[in-house]
C-alpha cells in the first residue's frame, strides 16, 4: 500500500510540474518583439479600440530594414512610406496610400495616418508596441502578429 501511495505521489508531482511548465508566460516575462520586421496590428487608436471592418484588411504595418520602408494597410488602402529610428525615437515620412473607395473605415484611415505622422517615440513591451507623440502621450497601440 505504501508503494502505491508513493507511486501516486510521484505521478501527481510530475503532472503538476509538467502543467506549470506548459503555462503561457505573462506578457511581462516574454522577450520584447523587435520593432523592425514584425507585423504590428493596430489595436487602439487615440484611446479607442480599433475594429476591423468586414471584408477589409486589418490596419497594420511592417517596418522593413533595408531599405527603411514601412508597408501596411490603413484598413481600407495599402500604405507605404519611409521611417527612421533613432534609439527610442521613430519618425515616419513620405507616407502614401492607394486610393480605393471604402464605405467604412475612412475615418479610421485618416486618423491612423495622422497618428503615424505625429509619432515621435516608440516602446515595445512583450508583444505590444506603443507609439507616442512629442509630449509622451499615447497615440496608438499595436500587437505583434506571427504569421504562420
């Protein structure tokens, strides 16, 4: 009987340890995603959550390293332009979009472009990117998306 109890105790301990090892790490324990070459999905714009319009792309961008180009979508149109990173500073320039007409999402598109043009700083914590203006106020938040 003692062997059965001891065996069950060991088995229970192994199950508990395995379960703990499989738990997801909290965001604070995750390594920070790289700013460049990451798909950043827009989740919050000027303090409001961003909803994806049906049959349209989600607003997002990717900063490509060489050359330093930004490409993405405003939710309605494709977007492209240049960027420059200087430590914790981030500047977008020469932003351009395609000119497709969209019944919905046009207001979000213009606000998104305005935010990119007003961006002065960036911060990545785990899988979240925050863009800030020159007064250190939050302009937008993004989440890293890993394409499969």
